C-alpha cells in the first residue's frame, strides 16, 4: 500500500491535500443472509443488474468517502493542542484501530478539511 502524500504543490506554493489511503480489513462478521442483497438476485436482465449494482457501488463508495472525512475531522479535533483533553496520535490510532502513522495522516487531513470549511 502506498503512503498518501500531499499532491504536487499548487501554483500558490501550498500543497494540495488528498484523502489518506483507505484501510482494508476483514469484516467482523459476514452478512447473515448472503442470498438477498438489495434484491439484486431477483434481477435477471444483466444490463439492469449491471446498472443497479453499479448504482449501489457508487452510493456506498460516496458514503464511505464522506464517513472517512468525518473520521479525519474528529481525529483532528481530538488532537487539537488547544484542548485540555487532547489525545496523542497513539490514543487516536487505538480508538480507531489505525496505525499511529495513519492516525497522524488522518489528523493532518482533518485539519485541512476543517480549515477549508472555515474559509468557505
């Protein structure tokens, strides 16, 4: 897995931030009913099945991307040095089941997202 890094510098000299690479893991438990997944098994036309399954995959990916942004913002808030109860990167990593390096990257990404919201 490659390390996420800021993208090439923008013309203004500031680095552009990119979302840290996603973590992959084994799900805690498999779905109980693998035969019924959004009723896809009932679609017999392959064109319709492709369209519907693509639509679902896109929706899930968008939801996952948004959730990662909220994770990053929460990590940045928990690591904020202005907080009397701030958490070190290791504690954030432990709470989120991340590595400490990934937690540092998520904190940086979250700070970037928070700064962007203030400017808007």
